[in-house]
C-alpha cells in the first residue's frame, strides 16, 4: 500500500520547465525511509562498473565530463556574454599560429627598435654636445684631462636619464570639450574649479599710482611692484604677507630683484637706487644716469641698465666695480631683456633693430633688422633658441636664434607693450587692455590664443610669469592682477638651482654658494658651450714662389718632419744614426731650395728705368744693381 501511494504521488508531481529544484512544500512528497529499493541498488551497481577514473587525476565523474563536452560543443548566449569568444569572434594571428590574440607576444625586433628610439631621445635631451677632439693633442696632461672630462659628461648624462624616472609630474593644460574654446574660459569660472591654494593666489589690487612694473624672485616666492608715481612694495604674494611698502615721491621707471629677495634695484628719475627688503636705501648708483630699463644676471652678479642716453652699463653688485660701458649709437632705448641661456643682453631700438651685447665686446655681437617700425618689447625663450619681438606696427614676430631667420609672425590689435615666455614655452602678450597667452607658438604658428583676458579701460604695462607656478602677473595703469594660466609653471624644479620652499638658513647658504660659483663677465658669449673646448689649429701650406708673403721655413719644415715621425705609441724603436744623417741632409737641401726661390723672386722685381727716378714714388721701387764694367 505504501508503494502504490508513492507512485501515485510521483505521477501527480510536476517538474518545473526551467529545471529549478522543487519548492520547500514538496519536501513532504520525498521519500522518508533511508533504505533504497532494489532498482536503485542495481542502477548504482551498473554505474560503479562503468565509471572510470579520468587520466588527468580529476575527481569529475564521467557523466559530468560528457555533459560538459556536450555543453562546450554548442555554446550558449550566456557564455558569449561572459567573455568567451565564438569561432567568428576569435582573431587568427597573421603568422598562422593557433595562439590566441590575448597570449600573442610582440615582435622582439620592434621592441628593440622602440627601446633604441627612446634611448636616443633621452640622449639628445640631456646631451652636452659633441665630445672633445683629443686625438690630435700631443700634450699628455691635456689629453688625460679631456678624456676625464668626457667621462664625467657621460656619467652625468647617465645619472640624469636615471633620475628622469623620479620626475613624474607633468604640466596640466586646459582641455576643451566639443565646440568649446579654451580662450573663452574666464578667470571667474576658473576660480570655482581650481584648488583652494590656487584660488587664493588669484587677486586683483586696485592701486591709483600706476602704471605698475612687476618682477619675481628666481624661486617665485616674492614679488615686487613699482608704480610710475613712486609707489614701491615687496610682498610674499603666495601667503599675502607684506614685507615693505614705501612712497618715493619720484618717478619710477623700472624695478628688479637682485640675487634674492633681500635686495632689489629701482630705476628712479635720475639715478638707480638699491634697497633691502625692509625698504632701507643701501646704495645710490650715480653712474647709471637717466635709466629706463634694468636687469640682473644671476650667475655673473651683474646689474645691467640702459636709458635715454643709449649707453649700456654693466656693474658688479658683489664688488661694486663698473665692468663695462658701451655706447649703442642707436638713440634712446626703452626695451631690454636678457637671454637666460647665454646671459646675452637683447636691446630693441627705435629703428626696428635688435642688438645683442656682451660686456667683453664694445660692439654688438649680432645686429638684426626685425621690423620696419620701432621695437617696443621682446623676450627670449628659456633654451635660448627663440626670440619674440613686438613693434609699433602691431606685428609680433618669432625668430630662430640659431639661424637668425624669421619663423612666423602674428598680428595684434594694439602694439605689444610687454612680452614674456614661460618655462613651458607659453607666450604672454600684453597689448592695450588685452592679455593673450599663446600655446605652442614658437615652433609652429598657432591658429588661436590659448587664453584671453580683458581689463576694460586699462593699459597693460608689464606681464611676467611666476616661476614654478601657473600664475601670470600683470601690472597695468589701475593696479596689479594675477591670472591663473594652467600649464605655465615648471612642475619639476631643482632645489639646488631655486627652491620655492627654502628656509632662512638655506637662503644664507645658497647666497654663499652663488658667490663662490660666480662666473666672470668675459665668459658671456653667444655659445656658452665653447668654454672648455680645445681649438685645433689647422696648418696652412704657404707657397714660397709668391712674392710679398712671409714664409717661416724652419717652423714649417720642423712641423712637416714632426708629422712624418712616428709617435712613441706607434714605434718604440730608436732611430738609426744613418737615418738621422739622411734626414739632416734632406732638411738642409730643402732649406737651400727655399732660399734660392726667394732670391729669384726678389730679382724678378719691377725694373723702373731711367725716367722713374725723378718721380715722387721712385723711392718705393726696387732698382737692379748695375752690371760691373769690363
């Protein structure tokens, strides 16, 4: 009776179509006794005979393995969605191998070529020029020094390439999406999207004693402003702390920091004065008369000035000595900037000419005709390869200082009153009330500006990028403002060169190191890499048959004989006595031949004649000796 009831219940029970297990309510329909029936025993007995252990040592039953094979033969849509590729989706490699594309290794030759290219780019970036030519140098000590210098240069290049791994920071620029343009972004919009520190550095000071000139220290921590009507102030602009503020009650034309924030120079109405950071007057430089522009060379400790007299003056601020004073002979000059790569001073003149000066030369090193109108502003790039000039005819030109040729030009709405170039090659141009920043405008011609800012009813006097910060400071007729320019600052700075976070102790130590490493003014040249190089003199052969040429027979013959003799490294065998006698005879014979050639050349002089003896130039002619009478 129990068996029949169980069979009836199993017939009435329905299995779900989706293959899910029975619900909890059907647990009462399952068999409750533990002893299986005979049919179940026979089935297990047959399955135990047919089951075999798999060869791979797995515990998977045979039935499960056959089921897995059937499922692998026909993959379902769920398998495809989980990442398994069908035969159509799988890509066959070009080399004909059956390896899947995800496990396919790259070509080793291609990897080697890529690695070589990266190494060449790094070598070109940190290379210090071609090696010294020491093969023709016969001085053993000099040859050894040149070899050691080359070894040090290679070691420095290798260390700089290894240190590049630690320089992970990169400048971040504005990126526009869709139809947006970066020059349409306003400073008020950027203030809400930048971090709190950068937003605090963006300010606009309304000052009535303008127009203002602006300058930063080398580490970008301090800023000095000077108004035309005598207002001068020094401040730690990032924290907003004012170091000093004074009213000179005199016309101020320019201002510039010296070696650090402790001293700065001010070009006033008649002379140039030097003040400390507290506003105390230290020096009055009376030799700098009627100055309109001043600059400072940090590696040479030279204060440079030029003015309405057209005289360029160099004065050493460490010793107080006047190093040089050059007359430009091109009239008054109101445009001067230094080339940070070689410390050459670039002057812009009213005749459209740009001259480049060094304290060791009384004449300009280079004289370029750049514009048909007066040059009012210029700036050189950090690597010294490009020069940007602006003139009164609303033209802005970019020049290549390696070839001194024009690369491209731009047109501005107003004449460019001030130009500056950042460490990341961004060009800032102040023209009238407009401030434009151009990106990638040196090597190629940019189609549109990177950023734009308008100061209504104002006139821009100066624009300066802050070192190691994405900030552009501008001085205009109504005050001073700082603008956020993403990507303008150098993210990886060298603390031995300029440290924005230096302490008072580090500043004192750095000042002493700068004095010990001060360069001499004579080392300023167009190519600074020429210092320390060896110039190999090329011997030019002189033809003795030409009259009027001085020939040093003994020196030339000795040089020829020295070239013919083998060096000590080539032959250590001592010469034979017979060889020395033969060489001496040959040298004597060649000397006699040269003397005979000289005598014949003198005898072939012009024969004046009897009528020429009475002329005014008769004393300059050579006369032949009369023949002895018979």
